[in-house]
């Protein structure tokens, strides 16, 4: 059998896992500074929980789990005879891998409402799965790093989440542009052009603008039955260059825009805090997921061709599907995989992340190997990351291993060193070598 992995998944070597941990730890540290608390949810949920929340296209990308046992034993024979896959799926699967972390979070909030204090601020760093076509920056299994505030309609949280984006990408040294729009603006726009009944179709099409350009969007809208006049009006909206032009556009259509007011309020909060990255109103931002109802966000790297590095928005009705009304929330997500790819491509990780070891002990014979084992154990008890080559092999072989793992220091122990109760410490970068007394080893490495 040939060793292989499935498309859309990948293995990570130790060095890469350490680099990814650096990303996760950086994001987590910012979440916690802002007072967000960690939660975790199961990797799979009932399909009833997941379906109908991500739009028609999102539902198609759900990974479904076959029922246990003989899942065909109770299937309607007519579904098999007619090869009706949709009807058949309803009978053979009732669970699916989570598509994102937001819908499971809404379910979590409703189930644990009496155990939480509201507004509740949570963060979650876990994998999700989508049956998407694998391509650059797009995987079928990937990590999301989500942060949400639920139980408040305050637009302060929208501004706070923008600031979290700004802080994280500043710490990671990735210049980004944070884009903001509002689903109410889009809804009001569709009403202004006389196509409000096509709201979902329009937002899904606009969400693909960067991939298929205007010609593709126009074709998609016309095919769905939207009038040429309305399509022309949508095009004019998408050409708006800033908030000032958006004000003029709504005044021209005699609309008192609630979405525009919310965007202005968010920017007023943002004017009160220093920002390191670009913040931009973007009329073309749509976020195709059905559950967004207010401000929406997306983040793109300034100098990397990697698509969105994160996104999110306000959702007012998500908990209603679980029979809990009046629980407005807002959240954002970081695309950890794409962040990792950008930092790998541009060699942006700190150099000292590479090796988790402080020192590797090398012994010359069986006798000194046991002494080295004792010294290694003592260093580990004192918090020093130490290891010992497993046997007193030839020096060349042991040093070759030390070089291959890029350990910063090698501790050499032979009979002469042991008699003097010292260890010869070699700096693997400079080649400098010094004798350090047993009793001074902990201080040396802690320094």
C-alpha cells in the first residue's frame, strides 16, 4: 500500500508545528488581553444543527457522517431505485463535521445559557472541515481561531474586534487591510434598485466579485432573473469609493440607511484608538453566509496573494433556530492556515522558534553515558529542555545528529570531564567551547 494523505489535508513536521503554535499562541494572547474566555465544542454536530445556516452552497460543502451499523437496512427502496441522493442522504446520515465554529457556538450558548454571564465573550481555536475543491490557501481540513461577543447589540464590540485584528497582525508583522461593510447596507441597496426579493442571490454573487470580476457577477445576476435595470443599479453601488459617496448614494435614493449609521458608529469608536493597519469601508464586501445581519469584516494581506486571512460579522438571529430569541452576537475568525502559508512563504517566523531543545548531551562511553543521563534528568527537573543521544556512538555520528536537529548547544562528557565534574559546552553557532561545572549548568542555561 502506498502511503498517502487525502487532498485538502496535510501533515506538519515538528518545525512547522512549532511555527503554528507560535501563531496560535500569539492570537490567543490577544484574545485573553481583551477578556475573552476559551470554550471547545465537538468536532461533529447533528445535521439539523448545521444545515440551512451557510446558504445553499455552504450546505453542499458539509462533510456528512454515515449512520452507525447497517445504515442501508432501513432505507426506502424507492430512493435506491430512483438513485435519489438527496432523499437517500436524509435516511443514512444524521451527523456532520462542523463547517465553522460560529453555528456550534450559537448552539452552545443556548444549551449553557444558565451557566454563562452575558455579554459572554468567548474564543475558540479548533479545526473545521469543508468539502471544498482544494487549491492554494484552501483546504478541506483547517483550523479557525474565532472570537465572539454575544448578548449585546453594542457596536463597541465591532470596533473591539477590528482592534483585535489590528493587534494580532501587528504582532505577527503581517501588514493587512481590514475591510468593513454592513449587510443592512446591502439589503437597503437591493431595495433601492428594486430587487430586494433577490437579496441572497445578489450577496452570493457579489461575494465572488474578486474571483469572477464584474462580468461574471453580471451574468450570474441576469441568469437568476434579476432585471437589467437592477443589475445596472447594483454596478453603480459597487463603484462607490468611500463612506462619503455612500451617503450621497442613499440620499439620491431617498433612503435613511440604518446600515450606514452603524458603519459610521463603528468608525467613531475606531477614531478613539491607535491603529497600525489600514481600515477601509468596502461596498463590495458581502460575506456570503446567510446568518450575518449587520456589520461584516474581511482581512487581506497587503503584499501576499493569499485571499482573505479572516472574516466575520454581526448575527442577530442565529440562536433563534435553537428557540432562543433576542441574543445578538458578533464575531470574527482568523484563517490560521493562510496566515501560516503567508509567513512560511515570506520566511517571517522568528529564527529561535526552530528548536525546542536547549542542549543535547553526548557521551563518550557507557560509563559517561549513565552520568550524562543523570545530568540530563537534573536539568529537566529545573526546566531546562535537555536531551541525551541514546547511545555512546561514534562522535561523528552524534555530532551529525546534533547538526541535523539544529540544537544550539552540545554538552560533551568524557572521562576527563567526569573526573573534574565539568561538562564541555559547545556553542553550535560560534563553535566556542567552555567547561562548565556540574553545579553551574542550570544557571548557565537559564542565563
